């Protein structure tokens, strides 16, 4: 019963995060396609963040279904995850506004890295509740995506100072990896 | 169970989209009716978008009741629809600010066109889940509204460069067509 | 089942309306109480709107419990109500910014008047669903508050051009009248 | 049934409050770490408020589970609490913008003090519904946290004029005290 409210609250926060990002698109002074094209980097930056927040919503959705009993620890770990994600609109705007300058792009990656760490902390706390169920622990423990993405974020942060294109490549790579919801979790769910 | 959360998340995003559009109404410097009248195009633009988002909410509502089993594909198609709709506040503001200039009006139509396509992709994916139920497929397959509106949006986009009045006429036409919720879907629902 | 989603969507819109109004409080340049005191009219204006939206949420809550079957008509009447309420943050900001100048105050009253009319249309459509249940119709039909408040709003609109204090008095009067949730509706509910 | 809607509405408002605060982070003009560092006080101010709103959400969550029957009084007390919390984004922005100047910091504490009082009023009204259940009343009556925090807020308000560091110390102290959800309430819940 309590997990539902945490889910509803998280959904609310994620829905707002994903939507207020568009408030950063200032209406162009001119009324032609050229004026719009200048918003290009901001729109690209928005697409990135929309996909990432979408991925988090999607995975969060699967993860919370694993919760057996809610407690203060899970609530605070969930709030920690939401805290980092709540900074995404700011970093998205800065990265777009600066046309993918090194520091804003690195910060964007750092915030995503911190969100990924928080997600893993939440995941680990939920896995602990299933410590007796070895099939579940094994399935979740293999979580390659979860182990790979912080590494890729870190590379994206560092390469931001080399070229925004290389950094962007790694951001896109993480997105592609996470795109499909974790089949293993669905698998275990069906097994139950 | 999962469809509920997608519905709740979509409702959240649509509620925010519909509400943050009013943030574009800057408070007039003067305090008389004339100052307010200058906001006319923005208010008209807002009314359009309020009605469109209302229509989407309404139809989306009916559509999601058809979902049999949730999966990653449906989630991503739904997020694609929400992505295009999340751009509506920006295009609404630009169209209003520019007093229905050609390019902003065309862009407004393009975003609605892309939202309509995404809606149809989502619809088709949901219809597939009912492939055995011929009465359902037939009822949904006849969906004239859904086939007509992308065409009307396309005309509105093209005629934006002729006159905003002609373009506006087609936008109003789509709204009128969609106003009443699809009786056929309700029909099928009752039949079950 | 469907009424729930309309309720959830309305709650979302009302929650956003009530919260985004504070975005109009621009941070003062100076950091003393005097700088804050200049925000006085804006804060007063916000308190008014917070109470009104709170009243609407409260009454809307009771009203939707009366819905027997959802249909397109109810959805659109509900959206019409939300449309007028969505303009409240703008009129609140204008009234506060103008320090209760005549026209902004009159517009504030007009929007509330239109919201009140929409509420009554929604109420009437829901009463119709109970046309066989005479006790319900009688209880709702006596709705003195609902009949009185549009009249008081009208007086507030007209007196805005005489003095903001007189106008404000009538706004406060409506708030006081509506403060307590309609006992009659609760009565009927308990009777069922 | 009704308590659910109040919970959902409160969650919506809290989710929006916690998220719109980031809109105050204006994108820096320069694109380096130094430009970001200037946002330091704003980010610190945001972290404070995120934690406080998180605490309120958490405790509110436990509190509403105690509600036996909803009534107008509870609704209005809940709205009073939400009113004070809705002012948090403004005071957060002012405190951050002013780099913890005396008056903005004092105002921040005053708003939290008023929110704490409203919370206690709501709590007391809910306790009254359990007047027959002595174990519950005793457990809640001992509520040391709830008695201590208004006092600490008051000290933080007064010391804001001495030094922001002393004031900040007391704000942090309240946060630490409230961090863990009230075990006693959970205890009583399990006993039922």
C-alpha cells in the first residue's frame, strides 16, 4: 500500500521534470525557420533528457514492483534518486544553451552518474528484501546494464573536454543500452 | 496493473502541459482592457491547445482501456506521443507571440501532425493485441477521424503560408471532428 | 472507474494551478522586510486564489462522488471548468501586480464568474443522472451557495470600478460562504 | 476513500513544490565551473528545502494513514499546511539569491515554523479521532520531535540576525531530527 504512494509521488516528480524542461525553450524573436534552427542544441539536449527520464521512469516502474515492504530507508534512497533527476532540467538547459560546451556537458554526465549510483543503491536495498530468493538475486545480480552505464557516463564526462561529439556518442550509447526494459526482471516476475 | 501507472504518468504530463501554457501570458504593463486585448492572439492560441490536449486526454483515456498487456513497446510509443505533446506549449507560445505568422503556425501543425502519427502507432500496437477479436479490429479499423485528421493537419501546415485564417479554419475543423469521443470504441466496450 | 481518472486529472490540474501561482513572486532585489512588504498585494492576491482553488477542489471532490456514469458531456464540462480555473494564475498575477487596479480586479471576478457558471453546468449534468431520486434533486436544487456566489461575483466585478476595497469585500464574502463543504451533499451521501 | 484523494492532491502539490524550485537556477552566462560555483548558495538552499519537503511528504504519508473519517476540517487544515509549504520555493529562492542574508533566512524559518504549526494542528485533529484508543494517543502525545522542531525553527529565525552559520546549524539540526520516520507511529500501526 505504501509503495503505491511512493510510486505516485515519483511519477509526479518525473512527469514534472520531463515537462518543465520545455519552459527553457524561449520563444524566438523572429518568426522563421532560421530562428527556430538556433534552438537546435537546446532541442537536442531536451531529446536526450526526455529519453533518459523516460528510461528512469520505465525502470523505476519495474523496480518498485519488487518492493516487499516499504521503510524509511527505501523512501530516502528514492528521494535521493529524485534529487539528482530534479537537477536534470537545469543541466539540460545549460548544456543546450552553451551548445554542448565542455563543462556543462561534463556536469550533465556527472548528474546522470550520481542518479545512476542512487538508482543502484535503491536497487540493492530492494534486492536485500529478496535475499532468500536466490533466483531473483542471481537475475538482478547479473545486471550488466546497471554496471556498464556508470562507466559509460564517466567516459562521457571525461571526453566532454576532448569533444562534445565523443561525449555525445557515449550518452547515446547508454540510452540505446537501456532502451529495452530489463527482460530479466520481467522474466523473474513471470516465474513467480 | 501496469497500464494504470502509464495512465497516471500520462495524465500527469498532460495536466502539466495544459497548465504551464498559461505561464506564457506575461502580465501586461498597463492595467486596462486595451492592454489585455493585445494578449488576444496568445489567448486564442491557448484555447486551441487546451482543446487539443483535452481531446488527446479524452481519446487516450479510451484507448488505454483497450490495453490487454503492457510491454516496453507500448511504453515507448506512449512516451513518443507525450514527447510531441510536450512541445505544444512552446509552439503555442510562438504561434501566439507571432500573431499567427506563417512559420510558427506551420510548426504548430507539424507538431500536432507528429503527435497524431504517434497516437496512431500506439493505437495500432494496441489493436494488434486484439487481433483475434474481429469485431474490435473492424470497429477500430474504420477509424475515419484518425485517418482524416493527419490529412487536415497537413493542409493546415501548407495553408499557413497562404493565410493564417485558412490554416486556422482547418485546425478548428480537426477540433470539431474530434470533439465527441469515439462512439464506436464505447460501443465495442459495451459489447464486451 | 472512468470518473476516477477525471478526478485524478482534475486534481493534477488544480494542484499545478495552486502551485505555479507562487512562480509570480519575483525574488526582491533588496534583502529586508521593506522589500518583502512591496510584495504585499501579490501575496494577498495569492491567498485569495489559494482559498478559491481550495474551495473548488473541495466541492469538486464532493460533486464527482455523485457521478453515476461518465460520458463525453461530463468530460467536456469538467474541462471547461478547468479552462477557466487555469486562467486564475494569470488574473491573480495581474491583480496583484497592479495593486488591485479596477480592470485586473474586474477580470479576476469575471474569470471566477465563468468558472462558477461552468461548475453549475457540470453540477446540473450530474444532477440529471439522479433524476429519479427526488431527495437528491431536492437537496441539490436548494443549493443557495451556488445561486448566490455568481451574483456576488457580479457585484465584485462591477464595484471594482468604484473601489478595490468594496470589490475585495465581496470576494471575501464568497470565500466565507463556500468555506464549509456543502453539508447537504454529505447528508444525502450518508442517507444512501 | 476520501482520504486517498486528499493524499493524492497533497502528493501532487508537494511533487510540484519540490520540482519547480529548480526553475530558480538561472543558466549561467559563462560555461565553466567558476560560473557554476556562483550558484552555490542557491543549490545549498535548494538542498535544504528538498530535504524539508521530503520530510513533510514522508511524515504526512504516515499521518494520513491515521485518518479514520475525512471531514471539511481536516481538508482545510491540510490546505493550510500546503499553503505554507507552497511558499517554500519563494523563500528558498530569496534565501539562496541573497546568499543567506539575515531577513530572507529569517523568513525561511518563519514559513517553516508556520508549516510546522499547521502540521501539528492537522495532527491534533487526527489524534482526536482516536480519543478512545489510549495507546495511540499516548504514543502520539509523546511526539518529542514535533514539540522540539518549532522551538528550533524559532531559534534559527532569531539567530539569522546574528550569523547565517548559526541559523543554518539549527536548520540542519531539525532536518537530522526528522530524518528517520517516526518509529512510534509505525509501532502503533503494527500493533493494530
